[in-house]
C-alpha cells in the first residue's frame, strides 16, 4: 500500500485524496475519496457531515461509510450529489418584476465535513473523532465552497461547471434569445423571440464564483418600439446586496406582464397595443470587475389572435427556465374514467317523507313510489383531459433547443396569467429534407394537466 499523504497538521489522520471542483451540478457524479490512517481499527467508519454553507449551525445529514482495509487499502469513496438533491428544488420566478430576483432554492452551496469513527475493541463502543487526531465532531473540510445546480448536461462526466463560459450570459440555448456583444454570436437578434401582451418571461444568469467574485449588473435597460420609433425607455436596475454564499441565480423579469409591474412608463407602453418589439439590454461585470459583458435580448409582438395558443415554461438543460409559444389549433380529448356507480331503490329514503296531521290522524306527505327516481346512478366521474398540439416548422437550431422541452423534468403551461403543471405523455417530431440538404422539423406534443379536474 502506498504511503499516505504528508499530514497538513502534526496530528492529522484523515486525508482527502480527491474531490469535485467548486462549481458543479447534482446530476453529475461527484466522487469524494478519503483515506484514514485508522482504517484497521475495530468497527472503523468514515463520517461525513453535510451542511448548508449559509448555516453551519445546523447539520443537514450525517453519512457513515464503512471501508474494507484489506480490499482497497481502506480508501473510502462516496458520491456527494445524492446527498444534497433532497435539499434543492426548482425556483418559480415567472412573476418577478424587471429587477433582479435573487432568493432561490434551485442552487445552493454545501459544505462537507469529514471525520472518522472506531472502537477500542471489536465489541467496544465506537467513538467519533474529528480526523485531526482528537475525539470530537468531524473537522476536516472535504469540499470546496461548492455550488450545485439541479440540471447541467453540458458538464456531465466531469466535476466542473464552467463559470467563465456562462458568467454574464443568459442560461438558455434558445437560438432566438439574444445577441452576445462580446463573442459576436448572433442569435437571430433581428428576429427575436415571439411574445404576447400577457406573457410572462424571465432571463436567468449564474452568479458567484470562488472568493469574492460575483457578477454585478451595471445596467438593465428596456426599450419599447412601435416600428422604429421608441415609445418607452426604462433603466430598471435595482441594486441587490451581494452575499458570496447566496444569490447563485439571478432572474430578470423580461415579459410584458413582468415589465408592466416595473413602471407606469412601461405599463402604458404595453397597454396601448401599438408596440411591435422591445429590447432588454444587460451590462454585467465579471472577473472581479475586470471585464464587462453586454447582451441584447429582443422580443417581437407575435400579435396573432386567430388560433388557440399554448405557452410552455420548462426547465432547460442549465436547470433554469425557458419558454416556448405554439400558435396553432389545440386538440383536446376528454375521457371520463372511472365511472363509479351506486344502485338506489325506487322507494324514497325515509328522510324524504314527512308526516302531517289532520286532526288526530297522521297523513303521509310525499310519494310512496317515484318512477322518475334513478336506480343505477353515476355518483363519481374523473375526467381525463389530454391535449395534442403541433409546432410550426422549425429550423435545426430551434429543433435542437426544443428537445430540452421533451427532456425537461418540470413543465408548465400558461393558462390565463398563471402557470399550471403538465405532464408530457408523448413527443414526436417530423422532418423534411429537400435536395439541397436543408432540414425543417415539426414537433407533435401530447400532454395532460398534472392536477386533473374532478366532476361529481
């Protein structure tokens, strides 16, 4: 067996042989590899405590990991990702106003603190030790200041979220989403994202890296146009406090409904009905104020009211929200099942009769037998509504992005001004190829409401 690493303190007995990088995702495999000089002690176990980095006063959970000293030299390995999945969920920032929204449960920082446990004899009582040679609670830091996101398929198989690649840029693969002024990558900025008067929309940015670095919004500016004429302008930046252990995701409310709540100036511009497009401009500083990153996010007034419209909100591959409108007729099929029944007698129930008196003689009030009374009666029915909708013909970039809708773990449909959860039951796509090799795609999406209505 190879010699253990040189102790960082004279009495250290627990060593970290491998750990994930700082910024990461819980769908990745995040192995932590431990070694202890005491692995041959009776009843030996590694002890790992998990904390919310924002509250080290309360432990979230404790894991004890046995190790076979004769099998692998006593090395202990554990995947950190499953330990924190239960402490994360998806934000629902759809209704946030234009200013940045920072309170989230979609991302958090966790600390892992290691120790060890063993007994003086095979039958003795075990004692928890701090990993530094003392009896006491675990005290060896087994992680960096990790940031975990719910979903991140781009770094699956690695241990690292590439903050530098995404800092200051909206977390979306929507090819219509915007134009990155730094890289010059055009995302059809002249075309933009179709949107309606009463739609909600958000832009999501990742925040915070090691030390004190954080993205800082220098400017968030909204310009509303009617044709080429500016009809409203607003700088909506609201300075938010920066805490290195919080605010990992920043949301900007960018839909007409979000912006109506931001200022009377924008509200009046969208209520007039004359707007044709608008631009959300972001100026963000990254790399400890060493670099500015700018981007334009264009929207245009879809304006078509001739068809039923469905607006999806779904978690994309970054673990944040994307939105997609389909403006074609919606097919709805309803099945009533199961139909539960009860059999009733034609005799009236005793509580439907009444007794009156004519003098001292009792008289029955009510029919003794009612042929109109139901015998076999449906007393409960569960309607099951299933919807089928087809997208427009899409180019390859849009089709590739829309696969994130079919793979999404969380999908909603905007009904009126609220979002309701749905389950996608089937997603299929068709494509056409002409002689020049150009391809267009169309998606057929079947879904049902997650919360079905009940009829009696």
